[in-house]
């Protein structure tokens, strides 16, 4: 392949940040393999555990990893370089540049969500102020699918596939032993992953029968009534609840059951069954339903090997490759956004967008994706999600021809 | 295929009981397809929701389901006929015979665990006392792997595969964002499924770093110390905990956090995150570790479509077929047990055993499978479990060649 010379010659550094996904290593390896094609990129460094690894100079030489290893890592869940949840202080940024300069890093790539985009944005601004010539790119990743500018983000589709498959099985489990089953799904402010549970419906009467998203206020009075109504109708009820559901004042329902806060100021929602258990208690207290259970899908949603959307894996790899192409091309900085082409056939393209346009704030489920009753999704959402998530397992059911009593 | 005439001509009834598995329908369909070959079996009925369906005469005509439907159902998780957790009273048994006689049922098959074997045993004894000629067979199923007489039971290997894969991903997640991660696994009295987490270890230092089984008393004092020691050694700690862990007096640790009891007298363990959350609280209280999380794998372990051990699916199907072969052959009643042939090559065979020999009591992890320190498994367990569970996803990791600071 033809090699071209870009504006500045130097080393590349790439790192991963935030919650892992099953395809975040695809982006990493996509970037590394593309970087190997460009002469202006000399050494290819990976920082261990994001900016923490830069601060501590815990760097590894990714250029010396074999292609076989790179390909194996690409197909492995979780962040191969390790991750971090750390918002750099101004002092951190000053130190980061010291380290980047010391290692002559001229191409910097940070894979992560909106918090990570903010981190990349801060580092980029500091670099500009310091007059240090560096190409700085954010590569998108988040199972929450809440990055602005993007049709969807790498990591979401595979987690959505996990959630949909889990609901397919759990709905059949609930049909076998009827009762109320509440499943708590990841998604702090955006309901996309919870909404993906609707993909599990493959026959009339299939669950989830109720879907509660963080985009609509959760009503503790109405909830038991809606569950009771579903049980009266279906003889059972499977419920999808976002971990991020909040009351009408915006207070997280889960906040009453947990106290932990990370350095970005986010309340810990995952890694606890408290919300699900509290909702079970509510149903038992307010209705006469006896069999009520809750599962919190937890970290399995973002790290389960073997349940991967093919599109997601491809797009994650391509997003990493695209970032290096942009950085070695005409662009100085930016974030790689995934856009969808209009038309019936599912097709995406990448667009470079400003770092600040994806940093900090998050995207929510659009109103058109949420049913008017507030506890279901629309056909528009299913049409949006199906091609991204791809094929789901086939479910077989008996015709159930009754025998005369 | 040649058809033979057995002692008694009449209808067959099959039902499913207890917790669903991803391969319980393989056994059902294996039995139905075999039954179609035998002239002495006339109608093939399925009772909906186990003995409840017999009592209510909620029967369906499985003989009229197409082979395509049967094959699709075989590959679908959860109990296609619906399930039940109900221990029949003597009055129930009297009524069951009324219904069985009314429908001229002469071949009765009940798929389930030890509680279900007990139910089949009671029904069989009642039939004998009533002088009603009926072939009565129990077909084994349980993700807990706790049926006596069996090397392992259909359903276990697929759930074990799910647990192992979940730990593979979760261990990498924990390696990326280090801390303490506690995963609570199904298994009321038997630790086989929790032990299967050890199959996730594919590199030096991989988790789970601690494995707590119900076969060893759980020490609330020692637990935080052992976790702390693992964190000091590995910089993190992934823990597998059986939902059934008990103190030295035999009292379930989870019992303090739940009150629900089923009709077999069992405390509800699944469908709640209480145990995991309580253990997290304990670690935070007794150590200085700040990032501590828990996930309870819950019903996903037994109902997740697409994560199936090939051996498990085959053996479950063959166990159903074998039951019908025995019932139409020389045998009147019994349970189908899976035995393993000695030797290096993994091979199983079936043996008819007495119903009472698998009823009621459960099997536990043998001492040879449990490490002397009480919080790990032995090589003997891994050698036992690996061929049953089969292939797991490949994990790729970087060599991590350090860059000079």
C-alpha cells in the first residue's frame, strides 16, 4: 500500500478509557494496523489504564506485538490496554504533556465515551496552548449509545444483542414458571440498551411487557399498577428497567440505595442488585402477586465473550482505522462519528466532528423511539436497532394443539 | 426402523418440572421422536406446567407437532411445555391417576431434578398400589448437577459454559478497571456450577481468584482477609460465590436477606441481589478497598440462548430417547442416569437406575474436587468438567513489551 508523508513525523500513543466493551479492542487494533501503514508514525505506544498510564509512563510498544496477537486481542472483550475512570486536573494535563513531549508523541488517540472525549478535548486544548504540534483524536465507544453526533456507537450493538438474547431466554423462563420478572439494564441517562430488550419479542404475548427508560419519569405509584395490569392480561410480566430511571424531579430511583460516586461525579449504578430488589419489594407490598424476581444484568452486558454483533465488530475496527487515516491526512484533531445513510439498506459512513461536540453532554433516546404511554418503544426504534444488532437466535414454540378434557 | 410391541399399549404423557435449562427441550423432543417409532405408544401427550397440567387436564397433542417444530423447540431454551414447582399431596396423586386413567396413559415421563424424581417416584408408587399398569420414567435435568447416580446431568454443562464465559469476560473487565468483583452463582447445595468459574482461567493471574462453595462452611471473618490477600497479590480480586454458601451450623448466609420459601421447603436464593450486595458491604466495612462490586448471574445462567455445550445438547436429547427405549423395552420404571466410561477419551453411557435412588437427596462436590484451602477447586475438577463443557472462546492478550521510562 502507498505510504504518504504527513505534516509531522513522530510517535503515536493510544489509550482506552471508561467502561470496557466487547469490541473496544477492535478499535484499538484497527488504529494500530492502520498506523503501521504510515511512515510519519514511528513508534506505536499503548498507555496502560488510559491517562493514568501516561502520567506514570506505563507505556507498552504495540508496534512489537505480532499481527496474530493483535488479531486475537481484537476479538477479546474488555480493554486490552486496561482502562481508567479519571478526569485529569490542570496539573495532570501539564504532566501529561511533559510525558508526551518526552516520548515525542505527535499522534494521540483516546478511545472512550463522552467523558473520554472531554479528556481528549482538554489535552488537545492544552497542547494547542503549549504550542505543541499533536494530532489528537477521540475514537467513540460506549454501550450506552449516548454519544452526540453519532447514529450509534461501537460497543452498543453487541451489548444490545446480549440484552436481547438474555430477554429471549428469560421471557421463556418466565413463561415456563409464570410470575413477575424485573431485569435491570445498564444506561445511566440513555435508555437505548434497555430499549434493546424489545428486540427479544418474537411471538405474540412475548416479553418484555413493560420497558422503563431514564428518558421518562418513573412513577413509583403507577409502576405496581402497570405490572398488575400486565399480569392480568398475560398471566405474567417481564419488565425491563434502566438502572438510570429517575423520578419527576430527576432524582435517580437507585440513588436511595447506593452512595458511591466516581471522579466524574457519577453515582454508582452497576455492580449492585439494590434497585431490582427494591422494585421487587414494591410489587410485593402493593399487589397480591407472590412470585416476583429481579436480575441485574451488570457487567456481563459489556464484557461477555462470544455474543458480538458482526456489524459492531466491523464498525469498531473501522472507526479506529478511520481515526488514524484522518490524523495522518488533512485533519489535526477531532472525533470519529458514525452516521447512517438514508435508505432501506443499512449502510454507515464516518465523519470527523469537533472534539467538543461529543464531550461532556450525552444524547438521549429521541421522543420518536418512545411509546406515548412511556413504558414501551416504538416501531421506529426497532427499525433503528435491528440492522445494527443483527441476527438473533431462532426461538421454536409448540402449536399447542389441545387434547379434549 | 423395525417396530416392536411392548407389554402394554396405550398413550404416553410427558411433562417438565422444576427450573428450566437451555437443553431441557432436547430431552423432551428426544423422547417424542423416539416414541413415534413405537407402535405400543398411541397418542403422545404433553402436560402443560408439569403435574399441574395433569391435574387440570391441560394437555397438548405432541404427536401432531411437525418434526420441524419439534427440532426448533429442541434448540430453544426453557421448558417448552411450561414448568411447575409443586410437590403433589396424596390427594393430588389420587386425582392424577384419575386423569391418567381417563386418558389411558401407560407411558409417563417426567423431566426434572431430584424434586421431580421424587414426584415421579410418588406417582409410580401410587400407580402400583392402585394396580394401574404404567411405565414411569424420570429423565434427569438440573443446572446444579446435584443428582445422585449421575456423573453429570443434562443442563449443567451449558450453564457451566455460560458461567465460565461470563467469568472470562468479567475477569478481563476487572483487569481493565481493577477492584474486587463478586459474582454470585446458582447452586443451592452443590457447588459444581460455581466451581465451573475456574474454567475461565486461561492465563497466569486470571480470575476467579477465590471460589466459595456450599460444601465448605463460609467464614464471614476470614472472607475479607482472603479477599484482601488476593488484592495484595494480584492488585485486584474476582470472586465466585455460590448462592448456597452456609455458615458452620449449616445456615444459608443468604437466609438473613430473604424470606421466601417454595412448596418443597426451599428458601428463595435466585432472583435477588441481596447476598452479593451484603458481601460487598462486608468487604467495604472490613477492608480499605474502595472499588467493590457484585453481580448475581441469576436466571441468565439457565436460560441464555446461544450459549450451549454441544455435548450437553446431544446428551440431553439422548437421555430423553433412552427413557422411551427403556420404557418400551424390558423396563417398567426408573430414572436414566449418565455414567462416564473410564479412560482418557470422554465417553458416556446411560444406565437405568431406581427412581428412589435419585429422589429427594442431592449430590455434592466430592472432596477430591475441592482445594484443601476451601476456596478453590482442584485439577481433578477441571479434568472432570472440561470435556463436558467443551470449547470456550479464545482470549487474546498483549505481550506488553514495556517502553523505557
